[in-house]
């Protein structure tokens, strides 16, 4: 049943057609995923007949919306194997990482302490730590990659010291698709008394998640990469860590009692959700999780893995193509066509209704590490199929002819 759902899935996504009704070969799901009609409908209902604020109204519509908002939190917790009181809704992974840096980081990382990142991190998992390090006088260390572009945990083991308070790594690389051995990373971090933050932006839509066996301390992801809406994402952290963290932004909904003399704060997760939250987005995220769960993350992963293999097998024999990332990449293939800037390739592909990403993918230090200014990146989603890979390969042949 799940694979039948997957086979039909393209028709669930109105965004996969061009304005004139042709197939759009969308290979930029790592940037943001297209939305199934079920998510669009859920969001429209929440903005329409069900709309009201949460946590404040005494009237029944608001009480119902509060139940729906909290049900979304429960569903999100369940999706990654956490508890509902451990889920903080933020604007996305970027805000979630900034929240951890500004609260837990400022309270626990001081002068002379160290933070370990890796060479393949997204700017969202670099810049917030640089800002914190600069403020408190901490140092950042960069874990190198193996020859097949995985985070080199053997090197991390050698680099980690008792001064390291945090290890923050991508669970899946947005450029290379490399999958981290998160359990080993957790063991290494905890071995020196550091916490592990996993950036799950690219993992949440591709891998079956369970934070308990991963043994991480913080996990973040964005709904819009998981077939849900923009402007909402989740931070998961262990209860004891969350409850010990100072608040992030101040305002309504995050307080216990306010007087001009002193304000006390609500317990987590409300303490970290100041202001009117992303109500309709939470409801739509719930619908997105229902949608992917009905197909099954294992089915989605198998589909994307097969498409990665199809694309890599076709590109590998081409002498003028360099592929980056490991063979078992999760749903993402970065490459370069000799003599063609990735932007030119992207522009020519666009004429054939093929959408890829070309650029630094918000990972400029990784581009420096690889020694390239940019790469072309094809990334798959649950709706991707062989026709999308074939359209990309046809486009590469056409581009080569134009540049010959
Ligand atoms: N980390 C990774 C690995 C990502 O792929 C992205 C989005 N490209 C982010 C962080 C940032 O996510 P957002 O822009 O949704 O906050």
C-alpha cells in the first residue's frame, strides 16, 4: 500500500507542474520540498473555517485551535521519538540553532572553551557558533572529512578535549548527502563531557528518526524540507537540558507571572515560544508528518537511494564529470561538469523544465575545502522518479553540446 501511494505521489503535488501544465523536473528538494495537496488543504482550513488564536481564548474555537496546535507538537515529538514537552517550535532550523546558541550556549560555553563543527556544515550551523564564540571568547575547531566526504570521526576522536562543550554536526549533509554515524558522534562528544547537537534538516525528510538511540542532546529540523510549510521548525532537546536553559525571546506566552519588579517564566517548551506562534503552520506540519508517515520513511529512503544510484551510475563513466560525496549519499548528488559553470548548467536545464541548485549551497567553507567555487546539486524527494533523472541527464548532454 505504501509503495502504491509512493508510485502515485507526483499527482499529490500541484507544484510539480509548470504553469502550462507540463512536468516540472524538480531536483531541488534539499532547498525546500514541494507540498502535497493534503498539507495545502490543512493549512487553508486552519487559516479559514478553523482559524483562531491559541492558549488565550475562552471561546471554543480558540480552545479547539489550542488542541490542534498541541496535537502538532505531540505528532512532531512522536515522529522523532521524543516527548511532547521536549519539542520547541521555532521558525526553522536556523532559529532553533540560534536559540540553542543564545540560551544554552551563552550559559554553558565560556572563555577558553571549545566547539567542534565539521568542514561540511551549513552556514546555519556555523555562524551562530561563531557569534557566540566571539562574544564569550571560545574557540571553534573544524573536523575534516574522509576521502569519500564523510565527517571523519576518527579525526574528531583525536581532536576532542575536556575543553569541548559542544559538538554540532549535520546528520545529513545538504551538499554531499553524507550520513553521519550519529551514535558514534554522541559517544565521542559525551566521552569528553560535551553535548551533541544534530542538524537534522536533510535527515528528517530522508531517514527514520529516533532521538533516543541516536543519543544526541539537541536535534533541529525545518518543516519546509519535510513537505510542510515555511516559517516553522522544531528544536528537540532533553527535558532536563531544556528546563535548565534560560529563556530566548521575551514577550507574551513565555511567562508565568509578570510584574514591574520581577518576571518569572513558564516551563519549557512555552518558555521558548514568545508571542503568537505559527499556528496554521503547526497544523500543516502535522498534516505533512501524517503524509510522509503513511508512505513510510523506509520506503522514501529506498526510493531516493535508488535514484542516487541511477544518477551516479550514469555520471560516473563521464570523463568530464566530477561527483562529490559518498556513494551511499542520502538523496543528494553534487557534481561538476568540466568547463561549465554550475550556474550555466542550471540555466540551460531550466529551459528543459529541470530545476537543480547551483552555487555554494550555504556551505562556503565546504566549497573552499573541496577547492571549487560552486557545485551543481540534484536532490530528490519522495515524488522524484526515473523520468527526473533522465531529464537531467538529457540536459547535461545538451549543455555539453552547447559548450563544445
Ligand atoms: N542546515 C541544513 C543542513 C540545511 O540544509 C538547511 C537549509 N538549506 C539549514 C540548516 C537551514 O534551514 P532553514 O533555512 O530552514 O532554517
